[in-house]
C-alpha cells in the first residue's frame, strides 16, 4: 500500500525537491505539501498544498486528519546562520515541530517520521577528519544544539514508544532549483548563481574552509532510501552520518574556472566562519553504507557542470530575456 504523506516545510530547499520526488513515486494525491506560506509556486501549483504552521500541534493535526496521513517528513527548520541571529525562535521552531510530530506517532495517529539532522550536531571538540558515527558532540550553535537534542528525543521515542523515526545528518546540500536559506554552507550554492550572473563571487568563508557537501539528487536518494528500507535495517535511531564529498571554497572556484576561465573569486569571512570552523571537515558514513546500502553518485566536477548548465539556462534563456 502506498503511504499517505505530509511534507512540512515543502517550500524550502530540500522540501521542494523531496515533494517533487515523492509525488513522482507515490502519485500526487498521496503527497500533501505544506508550509507556513505560499513561498514556492513550483510546489504550490503542481499538487495538493496546505498552509501548516509547524509550531502548532493543531495546525499539523487538522491537516493529518483531513488527508488520513500516515507518514510525515518534517523539513521545516531554522538553519545555522539564521539561528545565531534568532536563538529562541530557532529553538522554538526546531524543537516544538519535532515534538508535535513525534507525539502524533507516539499516539499512533501516524506511523512513520522522517526528521533531518545535520553535521551541525558536531562541535569544536569533535574529531574533524572522518568524523565517526559515535563521537564527542558538543555543538556550539543553537541550530546544532536543537539537532543534537532532537536526535536524543528521536532515539528516546523509538526505544520507549516504538516510534518509527528515521533521520540523516545532512551535510551542505547543493541544488539549482530552490535557494537554501540561512545556512553556513549556502555559499556553495550562491557561488554558482553569481558565476552565471556576475562572473564573480565574494565568499563569506575563507578559501581553505573544508566542509562536507552533497548534491541534491544524492540527498533525495538517501532520504527516500532510508524511508523505504525495512525497519530492521535501521539500526541507528538517533541519526545517521551521511557523506558524499568535502571541498573548500577555493576548490569549487577552480572547478568553475575550468568552465568559466574569467570567473573571479574573493573572500570576506563573516560570523559564519566561526560556525564552519566548529564543524567536521569530512564524515565517516560507513554505518549508513552498511546498514541500508547508502552510496552517493555525484562528485564536485559533476555538480559544477550541472549547476552551471542549469543556471545558465535559467538566467539566460531567450524566454527570460524577452520578459
Ligand atoms: C547549514 O549550513 O546550516 C545547513 C546544515 C549543514 O545543516 N546547510
């Protein structure tokens, strides 16, 4: 039987592409997209869409009842950089929404939950290279704290109440369809837009800041795969380390210059540098690979080629020019 899915935060960077993929897999009538506002018309106009406030239990519950939802993907969150500007708002949104969804599963209103965690669960005392699944975790951002606490609660709800909750520690995600919002890894998307529109980019991280990254197609595949895996295969009920590649701003710039030789890169690190410096440089995801067969497909060169191709079409298509 096909799941009946609610995606909360469907207008965001990952939520939007996940919505398209799940509609393709399970049919549009089985996938309800929702967000706090109609901020992504691509999502809103191509299937069922509801306004849902992730901070409100009743807002979520009304939608769950209306469509007989059995599976929730909770993609709404305040990310690392915005979270540092609004710590209490980040705490409220990230934690309240998780409790609402876990409690719906605890009381058997829904059966299955996906909740994204992040490399932000790690902190300055974590080993920086090949960061293991189980290690020291002392996050120094509000976002990281919410994700770490959230992981503990997910595992607790699984152990104590049998809630089928599954989670991944996403690295920075690169995509061309929807912009990311308020993260520290956002430079790795902005750089491609600026390369196409301006031929130059001033990066808010320093040139040798290495961070774990992944192409959107791989992130969506991982999300779908962990949710499709048999329950016995999911041995980690906090959240799985997930990796594809790691690179620095200088390395992305070099791959862009192979295609756009005149592309100019400059650096002006801001408050996000300290956040990036507190995160791992690379991740060991052996456990995800062993437990449910995770593997990535896209490397940096593939991503650069695809991003520049798609964004060039988006910004420079004849239709765009005539508008
Ligand atoms: C962020 O930069 O805050 C996010 C993340 C790594 O979770 N992209």
